[in-house]
């Protein structure tokens, strides 16, 4: 009887052991599959980052390449970046829909830095600030001169008043100029000199030409440091883009944006009016053709490929 019992017990233990071993083997295989799946996904995501960097730094054609067993392909027409890794008839990948990002899509965009001074702009989520975009659009000064409705030369240290400005494009030459008590609708002011400052009441609305916006203010001198700071009981209100090849400081005032500069400082918290004036968040006239630039790309939407 004991021998039979021992034999039965041995058989039970042996069967149980085999079951455990089989379960362990199955779990191990599933674990290895999961690990490989995670590794494949990491490789795909890593190559996606590299591909996006190559497209932005070196040009669209560099978005198509292979590394190891992962392939990237960028279609510059549809702006779709596809990353695929194929293993044993299994595909792991990403499909990224890219969109071009330009300065005129942002409430504030700078070639280099934005100094926040512990302050914020109350911009809409779709117009989030963009520092370090790396370059500025090129001002086509000849375009503004050729299409100017008014071109003025001021002595250094003079003042620009409302009676000096007309509707349309105003090209203004001179250094150390203050802008006083100007209230103009459908006006673009282009300043070529150094040290131009808006003071007291300034209300400017930029024009639209066949639905395409012109900027409100353009400061072409690279060493300009423009400080937007309204006086006591004064109004500083700019509808339309502000463009400066130098420095811009936003202290007080009402701005529709976009504000574009080499670098900028937000001196105090400002509630942008960008939600009220979406018409200015398009490519502006006076900066060449939109297609002349290789715009940085960013991810608009993405989906996995399994």
C-alpha cells in the first residue's frame, strides 16, 4: 500500500511539476514577446525623434532613411512622416501628421529667447508662445517703399503725431523718434531708424489687402529696443502684427498679436486679444512669399501602426 501511495504521489507531483513548467514556459514566451514589443516601440519612437530633427534641421529629403531594422519615410506633399519596423511579418510603427509652424501663428515668437520676468501673456492655446524658433522672416523693405501711401523723413529726436500718418503703408525714416497721440485705422507703420518708442495714446489697426493682413508696426533696425508702455490714463492698443528685428518689451497695452522679434521680454502680465483677431494670424504681406522659407515642422496628430 505504501509503495502504491508513494507512486501515486510521485505521479501527482510529476504532473504538477510539468504543469508548472509548461505555465512558466508560456509566461516566459509572453514576457519575451512583450519585452520585444516594448523594445520595438522604443526604437520606432527614437527614430521618429531623429527623423523630425533631420526634417527641421537639414530639409525634407533627410526625413527618409533607415537605421538598423527601422525605416523612416517623409512625404513633403502630404506632410506625413511614417516610421516602420518589420519583424517576422509583424509591423510596429508610427504615422505622424506634421504641420508647419510659423511666427505668425504665435502670439509671441522670437528668434532667440523670451524673458518672462515671472509674467505671462494670456494667449489662446492655439497661439502658444514660441521662443528659439531660430530665425526671423526677412522684411522686404522695398515692398513697403514701393507700395507706400506715405514716406516721411524726420529729424533725429522728433515726434510722430496723428497728423503725420495716413491710412495705408507709412514708411518713416529717422532715429530717436517718439510716437505720440496716433489713432489710425487700416495703417501700417514701418520704421527704419534706431530707438523708436510708442508713447502716450497710440491706437493702430492694421489693414487687410484682399483678406491678407499687413503688419501694424515694423521696426527694421536690428539694434532697436522697443518698449511698449502706456502712460497714465493713456491707451496703447495695437491690432495687427508687431515685427522687430531687434528687442521688444511688452510692459502695458492691448495687443492682438502676433508679436515677432529677435528676442523679447514680458515685463508684466498681459491679456492678449488674440482670440478676438484671428485674421492677423496668417502670413503677412511684406515678408516675401510663404513658400520661400523652410518652416519648422511639429506633430499635429499621430497614430500607431500595428
